[in-house]
């Protein structure tokens, strides 16, 4: 059996070998890895929001700029209240908020408090929570709603509740 080695010996044609080094980079594996990472991040991104599932109402209001991370109070469909992701009774909400605010640095602007209420919840329950928070002296309280694009937006801050004026009695 005769075999050609491609050398300069008898029967050789003067080339060192049959195959030359390829000078191109194969990007197919890189593209495959990038597509897998893209899919993973697309699936994981919606899961990085606040942990209490709430069906927010839609609004066309624009989002507010935030300097510090706000505190979030959520009222779910059953009417239970959550501070961030921890369930708290309505009576314990204000003391916990005050403890958080005491840890704030002196001279720093008061942290914003967002109230998120499920779409199907009674409006009175959300207003009860907001009234409790604002009556405790917190002035930067706002409602959250979901923008049509799917990201939450904050409504304008709500002024502290003022008692309704009684109509004047009719004179005869």
C-alpha cells in the first residue's frame, strides 16, 4: 500500500500539507450562547419586581424621577397589607414606617411612599391605608398605577386629607 504524505520526497508536490490553517472565526457558537442568555434575561426580568402579585389599574401618567428607592405599601386582592414584601396589620404599619424613617440620615429628603392597590380591591381599603400613613405625618405618599406599556408609574403625590366641609344649613 502506497501512501502519499505530501512531503518533498518522491511523488510529493512541494507543499507541506494538504490542509492550511483557517483564518476565520466561527461565530455560530457565540451567537447561540447570546440567544440563550437573551431568552433567560427576557424571562427573568419580569420576576425582578416587588414580590406581592397585584393587578394594577392602567394610566397614561408619566413616571416620576426617583433619587432614592421608595417604600412600597401593597394592598392585595384579599385586602391584606404588605410593607415591601412583609405582611403587616394596619395598626402596625405606622410604627414600622416610623422606625424605617428614623434610620434615615439627618437632612436627607423624606423617602417617598408608594401605595399599590389591586384593581379588584375596595377603594375604601386603599384610602384607609393612605389616610393612616398620611395622618402619621408622612407627606410624600403616592398611588401607583400600571402604564399601558406594562411598567408601573407613580401618580402625583396626594395632599394630606382635609375634613369635608359641611354645607350651611338652609335658612327659612
